[in-house]
């Protein structure tokens, strides 16, 4: 019986090693970095205090989530009126988004069967990349830099080309409209006319195709009149939610965020009463993107995982049956065969457990669901406007009316508002990082274990 | 590009061989960005002005219209007697300009959803506008193209 005991012990050992070594919820790249307090304090010093809990993630999450954390925190900075911090954040983000990732180490690793997709540097899905350029463009408008504003909106449109169905490619109507507005403010009238034409053609197409829970799609927005000098931008609702489906959570799908009923907004001054109408549905942009090339890689990983699991189960069952037979008949060869089958089965199971086809669910969670646009002629002396919200039956919606600043830096003004604060999100973006207790030391930034631990 | 532009302008007899030397404004005020590249237009026009000014050696005179406020303030102080006339004497008015550099940058962008190949053809047009007649006395066009493919994970 000695040989049978040895065979079982080996199998148990392999099983233990394989399972403990491979089947962990979080992989090394998902752990937080421990950052020295002085480094963190320096980094946060020029950011608004209310956004520190978002900005700290830039260092704690590392390069993998750099873009994600800068766009979340940058949007929060914009919402609290710190344009300098917002500009610096979106500059980093759009530069990274625009960078070409060829021969990137993490991108190669993300294709490995044993590494989650979320090891790659986050650039966001097409709609998230386009929205990063949208906010960068708004910031340029607020500064009166119309040339770079239109360049940003144009770059945003280019991020939206990767739809599987080309019907939905490059169809961000709001970006085309905003580009037209920036062109007009710059004095590039023919380019402006072309962009407005493109915007309304895209919007019309959206209205024809869109199925929406709240019928707010019938936009009454018109191209700006020649005397219009102020752009009104409103945002309402919650960001699209990324979810995983499939046997091994390998497929990325989208769901609408919490519902809202804002059909239009009114910006009011002493004598002004200007409506802003819905012109973009971010969920629609996210969900019409269709399949991504990376989905095929994930499907391949899932098929491999399933295959290994099946092989493991079959080999283990056969090994157990052969083992029973060996015990009953005291057949040495059957016992050896049983051991081999068990080992093979355990190995296949371990391989299956180690395979990670999980779709990347990191998401920009303080985006809005809808963008509302309007233009008007407003005296440059007017500094603030009151915003009210209405549903599709023109009844007031119970959002607190908000006073917004009208920013006149160049010849055009802009007023921007949103119903949901960009700070109304958790400290960390969904699925972006392992929980607080799982940390690793960043040799570049942590001075010592003690200092690092005290930072936490 | 700015070095090439400076050479092109200095090689043009209308601009560089006129007597008296033409007065030119080179700033970013009438330079339009219609491309998808975020650019600092001041960086381009400043470099061009510095390069031209160094190479022209008096064949062109550059008017610092972007500093007109500073000039007007000093002229006022001199005329009020609060400061003396310095060494170059007084003129009836600040320098007017004969020509002004205007321009546009445009781009043609393509992205292939299947290969991830992104290409951007950029074209910069600079023109010298006669500020009296409204004619364009010099034009230059500069083109460049970039292309690269992103990793399949980001398509």
C-alpha cells in the first residue's frame, strides 16, 4: 500500500500548491501602492481639498489607473471651479489617451491567459476617451482658447471610430456641435457651418435609432444665430455602468445608470430665459459601440479555461474510478494509472483556475448620462445664471436650482452645470483596485515600510 | 518648420530686399487652428519671429504689436515729462506695420477600425497680408504626416 499513499500525497501536494498559488481574487497588479506621506502631501498641495480623496488614487493606484484617476478627479476639480487643477488633470489624461500603445509590456501581458485584462493601462472605452476630450474642450472654451477647444472636440470625435457597426462610428453629435461653436468663436465661419451641419445630421440619426426609457429625445436645439455669444452646457443623470457577462465574466456589457427625468433645462438671468435641450446620450454612445477586438481575446481565454476545466474534471473522475478499482483489486498498474490521472486532472484544474478571462470593468463613474446644449445672446456683464430643470411634460424636476457662472474670457461666454455633483462617487472607481488591506510597496515612492504604513 | 519658413521669407525679394525695410507683425493673433492637434500657436509664431529677426539683419523690421500697451504707457510718461525722452528721440506715433503674418493649420485624420492605424496629415498655411491693400504678398505651405497603429487591446 506504500505506493498508493505516495501517489495520493503527491496529488494532494500538487493540488494544494496549484490552487493556493493561482486561484486568488486579486492579481499583483491590482494591489495598492504604499506612498510616502510627504510625497502624497506634495502631490495634493495644489488640488482642491474636497477632491483629495480622488486625487490620492493617482499615486496609490499607479500608472495602470493614471488616466482613470485623473479624469475622475479632474472632473471633480472642474465641478468645484478649480480650472487650473482640472486643466492639468485632463492634459495628462488626453495625452495618454492619444499616445500610441505599440509594443507595450502591460498590453502584451493583458493578452496572456493567466493575467486579467485590467493589467493594461486604462485609456477607457471609446465613449470615455471621447468624453475626456469633451471636458478638455470645455476647459479651453472657458479660457477663451477656441483653436485648441475645437481641436479637442475634433479629437474626441476621432476616439469614436472603433464601433463594430460603422453606422455608429464617429457619431458624437454634441462634440460636432461644440466644435462648430469653437470654430465660430475663433472666426472660422465656414468650418463652423460644416460642423453644425454634421452635428444635426448625427443627432437626427440618433433620434431615429434610439430607444430610451424617458422620451426626452425630441431636441429643439437649433444652430446658433449670428448674434449668439454664450454657450450653455448642462449635464444630467449617472454614467453608464459596465458589467460582465458570460460564463467567466469575459464579456463587457453596459447598463444605464440611475434613471432621471430631466428633459430640458432653463438658464435664467434678470431678462434672460434660455433653454438647453438634450443633444447627447452617453449610454447610447457606450452601448452602440458593439464588439471590441479584445473581446475575441477574452473569448479565447474563456474557451481555454472551460476546456482545461473539463479536462480536469474528466481526468479526476477517471482517476478516482481507477483508484477505486485499484483498491478493490490491489492492481499496482491500475493504482499508477489512477495517480497519473489524478495528477493530470489536478494540473488541468489548476491551469483552469489560473486562467483569467475577466473583462476589464474599470469605469469613469462620474460621467453624466445626458448632455444638454443651448446658445443665446447674453450681455458679457452678466456673471451668473440660475438653472431650472423640467421633465418631458414641462413640469419642474426636483433638482435644487443651481447658480452657475458665465465665463467670458474671449469673445464667447460659457456656462456649464450638472445635476449630479462630480464628487458624488466613491473614493475609488468601480473594479479599479484591490481592497485597502491588499497593498504593495512602490520602491520609487515609498521611503520605508514604517513611513509607508503610517501614510495609510 | 519655422526655420524653413524663415529661409523662404528671406529668399523672397518683396519681403527681404525692399528699401526701406518692410515693417512686419508676426504674432499668433490671426493664426487659426482648424486641425485636431492641440497646439500652442504662440510657440510657433514666437519661434518664427525670433528666427526671422536674427536672420533678417535689418532687412525686415518687426513690430511688437502685442506689446502696444507697454509702448503707449511709456510714450505718455515721456510726453507728460515724468520721464525723459531717452536716447532714440520721439516719434509722432508708434510704428505702423506694412504686413502681418496670418495663417491656418488644418488636418486630415483617418483611423482604421480594423487595423487601429491612425494617420494625421497636417497642413500649415502662412501668408503675409498687406495691411493697406489687403493683398497677400507672400504665401507658404508646410505639410507633415504621422501614422501609427495602436495595440489591439485599445481598439
